[in-house]
């Protein structure tokens, strides 16, 4: 329970009608979750406007309302607070309600198009091996120490975020590593949160269904760094042309990492195959079980972050050598008849290109590379032909299939992808709408020594069709099929 006046601190108040000496037991921005003695924050969301549910919230027990516009009729026993921006106020209020947990934990946010999940997850695993209690907030799962909590969004909403941070502190966590999506930044889900550091992995074509232009997408990412405090650190990938853009106007302490250019932290890939890589990180050699140049960047990012957080270099390198692959990120299996299977979350053009380039750099070219790929429905349509084009150029056989079609006709999605297939590649392209059938077909086409890449869904354990999520696991189906062939 908190007094309303205390949780409104720094919320951008413009006008108050009623008393702020009220006891608040719960804060909500979803009217369906309102109970007695709740504070309801009316937020104008992407789908609905919370201002439409003020009356319902009061009926269900809300004693105070935060909004951008007062309703035409106010109830005498209710306190109304008008703010400049409800979404911003929500973050600040949530932080105040949970006693500003981000100020009591070393919170590091990871943002970028590709590598967010891997980098955040590897940081959590790394610090666990270093003997440090830490939390994880990611697309795949949220963790408080070793305890797992289901994840529904890349970045939780402001109330969930602060509740989870408070829970982590109560469980003795000293660190928290979290993915920070462009949607969360733009929607102010991290407002009022105090970050100790921020990591930028890269930025490529994605989420233009939401941000509309690539420039707006970049601005959303940059907003995260612009709001860092002078005591925080910024760590950016210098090899990405927008890496240094993130550092413009930030008050934070600035650091860079790179494989191709001089930076504060450098890495070179000395050897690479399907069992892992030998890396030289800042003059020291370390073997990692992770595969591919993109993972060299992820490894360098976690090494750099750990050093900036005060960890000893030798201990960090030793722990890195013990880390395994992240679920659904270049997961590698091999059948008894020597067919290699790889499952990867690659769902953007750049990610798919990186994975295929990694495979092609390692393979002998005496084998076939069969790539199965689809694109999600109700999302950025521009990348569909690009994804198919990349798959065709870098693979020997292509199967276009469903990803998460959502409310779109999967055949129409595949038709959009086919626009990227040049005539010279027509003969090596199959279209199989049913994803399970597509995976089994890929396996039937493979011979001794061939490689199968199943791209797009990675860690996901479902397939979303017409608003319903059906159980579906790429790795499980691929493994079962490959074992049946052995």
C-alpha cells in the first residue's frame, strides 16, 4: 500500500482534482485488472484508448484516475490527476509504487535488431558462472536467479517490469540483464527505469510495419541511449554504421566493441567450425562452443559488458569458454547418417544472411544446403521478397513455408516471398504451406553430409494461426524426423 501523493512523484502532473492522501493498493492500466483501492492509468495504446474505460475502472473499485484528459463528468469521491503523457507517467508511477527497484540493482539493457536475446541470455549465464545472482528479462523467458517465469513480450510492460525487478532484489539478485525492444522504447515501457548500462548490437531492416520508416526505427533505438544518466555506460558495436549514432547526445560513459575496426574492445575469429570458434579477445585466446561471426560479436559484447561491470578479465574468459548455445539460436544437431540440422530464430533479412553466410563459410561445398524459411503474418511485408532472395542466393535448395501466419493467408505470404525469387532459381524452390510437412520434406531431400537450416521460429514452441497458438517446436520435429531416418 502506498499513498497516492508518493507514487505521483515526477509523473508530469498538470492538474489534480481531489485528494492525493489516498491509500493505493494496486496500480493498473488494464481496466480488466482493476480491484478495490486501485489507481487506474488511462493510456492511449496502439489498439485501444484507456480513457474509454475510466468509468468501468471506477465501477470496479478504482479510487483514483491518471489521464491526459479529464472525463466530462467527474465523480465526487474519486481523485483525478491530469498528466502530460499517460504512458510516461505509467512508467514513473510503477517505479515509485515498487520503491524504484532499478536504483537498487545493476540493470543492463540490450537493444538492436539481431542478437538481443542471445546477448542478454549469455550475460545471465555468464554472471551465474561467475557466482553472481542475476535476473533475466528476455523474449524467451524471464529468470529470477535460476527460477523461470514465462515471458509474453520482448520487454514487459512498466508495471510487470518494476514488479519483476523488485522480486529479483528480494531474491538477492545484484544484476539484471534485459532485452529492450524498439516498441518498448517508443511506447515508454522503460520510462522511470534507471539503467546502469546499455548495449547496442546492430540495426537492420525490421519492424517497419510499426515504425513506418527506417529512420524512425533508428530514432527509437537512439532514444534509449539519449535518456541514460551520466553514471551509466553505453557499449555499441562500432562495426555497425549506426553504432556511433547511438552515442550522439548521450550523457553516459561511451565504449565501443568491434571485429573489423579499432575499438575499446576487439575480437578476432582464429578458427571456426560446427563445434565452435577459437577467438582472440583483447589479446587472449578463448574457445567458445558458439558458432559463427555473429556470435563472435555476441561473445565480445558480453565480455565487454562484464569488464565494464568490474569483473576480472581472466575469470570472464574462463566462464565464456563454458557457455553453451542459447535456445533456438544456431542450435546444431547431427543424425547418425551424418546429416546436420540447424534451427535458428533468423526472421530478418540480415539475420538470415548471417546464418547462411556462417554455414557457407564452414561447409566444404561437397554437400547440399537446404533452407526452410517463412515470414510472419501481419508484420513487415517489405522483407518477404528480400528473405526469399537471400535464401535462394545462399542455399542449394529452398522450401518456402509458413512461419506464424497469424490472421493472414499463408499462401499469400509465400506468394509475396516468391516475388524475390529470380528466374534462375525457380527450379530449386519448393512451396509447402504446412510447416511440419515442410520440415519432413527437407529431411527427405537430404543425403549423407547435407545441411538443413530451419529458420524463423527458433525457440518458439507454438505456431500462431488466426489468433490461436498451436503447439509447434521446430527443433523437436527436426530431431524426431532426423532420428527416424538414421
